[in-house]
C-alpha cells in the first residue's frame, strides 16, 4: 500500500492550491480516502474524507472552501483548497484504513502567508 501526496507549497492568503494523493497497492475503488493535516504543536485532524461511492464530509473549518474528489481511472484523490487562510498552514497527509490498519502518505507542506 502506498499513498503519495503532491501539490503543496507557499501561497498568499485568499489563494488556492490543489493537493493530489495517488494510491497504489490496493483496490482503490473499495476504500475511503481522507485528508488530514497537522500544524506545529497541534494534533493531526481530519480535513475531509470521501467514500468509495463519492460521499464526502468536511471539517467545519474548511466547509465551503475545500472540495475533495476522486478519480478512479487515475487512482487519485484531490483536495481543492480555495480562500486559504494562514490557519490552514500545516502538513497535509493522505490516509486510508485497510483491514483495520491506517496507512499514511509522507505528507505535503502547505504554507499560507498573511
């Protein structure tokens, strides 16, 4: 099982970024994929999750600004982040739970300057 994130970077407040999480080593269409984030000194928190059927849920702090989607052909989950705020600064991780075990990507840094 491998999850590889990309798309992070430095952006000004109000800007946008799109993160990608490309999966391999398991049947992509059978599992939910989530995006989490961890800011310095804070616990890792769920940002958004998408089910195999496309149902989504979001943290209250990102509702209306972030959109999660999945592309089965590319085995990739995207996180479109708009209207970014300095408090969105964190390392963003991709996650899936298979057979009761959590799998994580290496993370991608998102920095939002004010």
